[in-house]
C-alpha cells in the first residue's frame, strides 16, 4: 500500500472577493508541481461564492466535471440548452466531451453557496457532451459507503465516461468499515467534508485528504459524526 496525506491548510488558496476557493491540485493561479493530480482525478476545488456572483459562460472540453453543493444552491446554464438549479443535496455531472460552454452562479442574491467541483479525465476524447443531475438523498445509506457516481451501467448514481466511482459516507461515532476497490489497480482519494476520520491509522480532520493506491482494500473509522467523500479513479490513463 502507498499513500499520501494532503492537509487542509496545505491546499492552494485563491480569493477574488466574490470567490474564495481552496485547491487540492494545481488550478488557475495556483501551481504546485508536486500537486498536479491524483491518478485521473485532476481537480478538487472547495469553492465559496458570494450571493449573486458566479462564473459567466466559459468553455470546457474532454473532461468529466462533477459538482456537489454543500450549502445553498447553484444555477447552471449551458450550450446544450440545459438550465437547472443544483441544490444542496444534489450531485451534477457534465461530460464536456467535444466541447461545451456553461455558466454557474449562486442562486441566492444574499447568501454564500459552498460547493465541491471535481474534474476527472475521461476514458476517451470527443464524446458528445451530456448533462445529468440526481438527488444524493435518494442514494445515501447511513453508516455505509454510499455510491453516488459510477461508470455507465455500473450503479444507480450519476455516471461518467471513466472507470471511476464516488462514495459518500455519513457516519456516526466509532463506525468502522473496510472499503474494497471496485476495480483492481484503481486508487482512492478520501476527502473529509466534516468531522474526523481515521484511515489506516492516519487521522484526517475537516477538509484533510488522503490518497491510497497499490492495495485492494483500506480501513476507515469515524471519530465522532463525520461526512466524507471517496473518489476512486484509475491511477494511469
């Protein structure tokens, strides 16, 4: 087993007034040659957007883009004709494929919206762009690894063009379970949304993360109530 621990305070930090963003990997104005990606996980941004503010229309291509609001709601519009509000408790995926434009704005004019945005490399280029959105509440089981994202036809969550999975844990104190990889050779990036967990003897606090690879399983234990995300991705493209 190999692993790396990324502490919350070690992340890149960009503050533009209306946007306060923490970057787990190099992104935009933040560049760290030792933190470019974890396998095919390219971006994990922890964003806070002020009321009425957001990102105007901008392009993406050949990337699987996943958005998970943690507080408040986010407005989405894109060049495919989709207009939606991504609510706290939803998960949204946009396969940029051969090219798409989209905008993201805080749905509230007064309150901040907080969200995770995650980018994963697809298994091939130039797919037809697509959009999907689901309620995480329909997929969550307390004190379990609840799968919310998967490859096509491999689960009930939203799907992407990659052999990748995402699970969310909402656990009570002292819950302890073994995570078994869905695909041999994949790695996992564990990100603590709230609370404290222990992964293979390593304590992870709020917004800490840990990458694990070259193993088939690993042990997770909750210390108090916790909420965390496990992003399982191929290590090599």
